[in-house]
């Protein structure tokens, strides 16, 4: 997976963007709540498919949530599945959250 990868919080667009050598490779959209970040959708641009962009995005946004001391609502099926495969991130998921029923302030 050559190329310099940079994750940026594009707050005006409510998404984290992953660039490879300065070119947008993928993004994760989010919604911010008090003490919580909801990850809504993950997308890898077609030109970067199969290059580990989704995994880098998931790890990056979850590491950022941890650094900001935020709990996570993994609305995005990709992020949810990624957490399921990486149990060291399960502690970030808000214990009140479920896919079927979000807490009232969601």
C-alpha cells in the first residue's frame, strides 16, 4: 500500500477524509452529539478499491474518537463490522446505542 496516507477532519463537510499522496481516497461521514460521534457512512473511491482504504479509515476515525474521549454510534455497517473484528475498539461503542434503537438525543 504505497503512498502517504493522511486523515483529515473536514468539519464543514461532517466527514473524515483519507488522502493518499494528496488525492481523496475515501471518507467517513459523521454526526456529532454531546460526548458522542455517530459514524454514518464509509466510502472508498473506486480508483482506490482493494488498497486498504476502508480499514485505514475505520482505524483512523476510531482512534480519533478515542483521542477526543468520545463514545461511538456505529451506524455505518462497515464501521460496525470492523469493530466486531477488532475487539480492542469495542469499548468505544456507547453502551446505550443499538442499531434498532438509538438513545433519544440521536
